C-alpha cells in the first residue's frame, strides 16, 4: 500500500506540491493526472525517492521513504517517461545488470525468463537495445521495473510514442500486473486511464483537485442528467408521453435509426433519474425499448472541467465531498 500524507515540496518561494494526501490500496491501479506544471512529476519523484519532500510523508508498504530509503525503494519498480536503458547493451545483459543492481535474491534464470515472457521480449533478448523499436524499448523499460517482483509499480507515461496495437498490449499487461501489484499510472492519454485504472487522482496547481472513480467524478462535476433511449413506436405519441415525466427539462427525437425506431435524447433536472419512468411508460403503451443509457462524461471532459475551475471537494481520508 502507498500512503501520501500532507506531502509538500518547495523550490525557493514556489510551492510545487502543497500538502496533498491520498492512499493507494494493495492491488489497486491508480491513475495519476495533472496538467503541465501541476506538480505531478514532482510528486512521483518524491514517491520514488528521487527527490526529497520539504514536509509530509510518502510511505511505501509501511516504510517512510525518507527514514529508510533503501528499504522503501526495494518495494518499488519504477518506469520513468524516458526508460533508463543502456543502449549499447543487449536486452539480456541489461536485465542481468538490473538484477545485480537491485541485489535480487530470486532464482536468476527462471525469474529473468518469467519477466521477459511477461513483457514479450524473449525473442529480442540477444539484440542491442539501440536497435530495437520504440515499442520494444518501452517493454524493456517495463521489464527492468519488474525485476525483483516489487509489490509497487510506478509507471510514468508507459505508452508514450507507441502505435495503437502496442498501446493496447501494454494496457493489457498493466491490467494483469494490477492483480498482483499496487500500480500508480501517469498518462496524458485519458482514455487509457479510464480503461485501465480503478480510481483517479487529479492534481492541479500543486494541490489535490479530485480523488475518486471516473464514474463518481462524472456525477459530481456535471450538472447534466442526460439520457438516450431508442424506442420502437409512433414518434408523436412517444414524445407526448415522455414530456409528461416530472422533472424532465426537454426531450427531442434525434433521428430514425431503423424503420419505426427513433432515438430520443432527454435531459432531466439535477438529481432526477428518469429511466424508470421511461420504462414504465413503455410498458403501459406496449412500446419496446431497444436501448437506454445515460450520457456519461468522459475522463477528458472531467479533467478539463476540474482543471479549468470546477474543483471537487475532498476530505482528509481522500473521499469526495462534492463539487464546489
């Protein structure tokens, strides 16, 4: 588990990070987001022990990284944005070097094979790293983070520069790793965070701006309560019936998707869920609902809304208290 308690970092008079607190539970994948200059990289550098904090604590598996940095770092596998590779070494030689550097006590041959197989680099183990593609270099960087089987993985932009196929493969690997590791994942590709992570922390201007699941954040930062329904039946009658729902702000027939099947877009008052009313009306009139879904905000929408002014209140234990 990772615990961050009132972590602060000053650079002269500037506060790069201002008293942030959050936790990451065992086996959780946390998405760590922030605009450029928000303090995200500074926070990750403090978590990995690369730089020291001005005040506060970063605790890795119960060990304060400032009080016992060697032990705390032994729990961490770190992949920075630019992988720390020695380009003139072969993949196998480099990973053996990392194995020795970390003083890994696992059986060398079987552990190296497991890591290379997991990262799908066994077929290039004898090649010089400088001759590998960007995707393979990224895999080698991830492999070095896995040497020693650390319980905590901190991954900074692990898919940057990869093609779509490589990105999907790395995402799938990260999800697999999350079953046995605690993972902090930083990325500018917000769809990636939404697809992989259990929870999201957003940092802005050095402070914690949000800490929750993407779904909960969407519910808190949006004032829109929109629903899309695809209903089979006579359009005018359906519109008339739906307009009678209490708390509905508007409804419109968007387009005819199939013969006799129209798509209806609706927006209700804040806090009003009209889905059950729509189902009731359809049953009473013998109409078939072929689709019914809420129009949830994407993580990109949430991120922009929070970092452009609408902050999400949070409590000291990291739970949200609502938008403000």
